[in-house]
């Protein structure tokens, strides 16, 4: 057995924000392939709305962490 097995990093649980960003990336790629079907203004509106939701969620997480760490 190799010693390399001991140095293998354990999987890290991904944050909800990271999962949301990955979903957004997949959605963007899928919609980019179908962009003749989806009007560009609608696409960008949906994209920016989703991105803003991710930013709000990240802000909420930071605020909660600061409040809980401050106690």
C-alpha cells in the first residue's frame, strides 16, 4: 500500500453559494446553446436576477457569521 493514500485530501463539503454558482454556470451554458430560443434581454434579466440572489445569500451568510462569531 502506498503512503500517498494518507495524503489524499478528503472531500470538502461545498457551500450553498458554490452550488448556486455551479447551477448558474450550467444554466448559462445550456441557454447559450439555445439562445435563438431565448430572447437576449430575457436571458440577461434572468441571469442578473439569479446573480443578485446569490450575492444576497452570501451577504446574509457573512452577516450571520459575524453576529455569531461576535458573541
